[in-house]
């Protein structure tokens, strides 16, 4: 995260010459970012539960819905997920 407006204008510049109908999705935890990026619609999202985060983590790390096939990795995964929230 960088609050320097000049850096944001540099980041935005490629998106200013958009094709009609194109969309850009910006994700952020900071409402100021959506304002700086000139967002038309901001959609505040709720924080994911630890269980939902763990499921997403399992899908990306293992290609599985949960750690059932790798119970030895579950505690490590829980520690990583807690750091992300």
C-alpha cells in the first residue's frame, strides 16, 4: 500500500485508454484506494471466516476442499490463515 497520489496516477495510466465495455476490478482493504482509483461502485466485502480461508488455502495448496488427506499439514495451514486475517 502506498498513499503517494503520484504513484497511483502512474498505476492508473494504462487503464485510462480502456476499450468500451471493459472493466477493471481493484481489490483493497482501504476505502481510500477505491476513491483514488476513481471507482464507480465500491462493494465492501465481509471478512472471511477462518474455516472459509482454510478451505480456499487447501484448494490452492493441495487441490482439495480440505486437509482430510493431509492432516499433518492442517495445523501449519491454520497458523498461516490466522496471519492473513
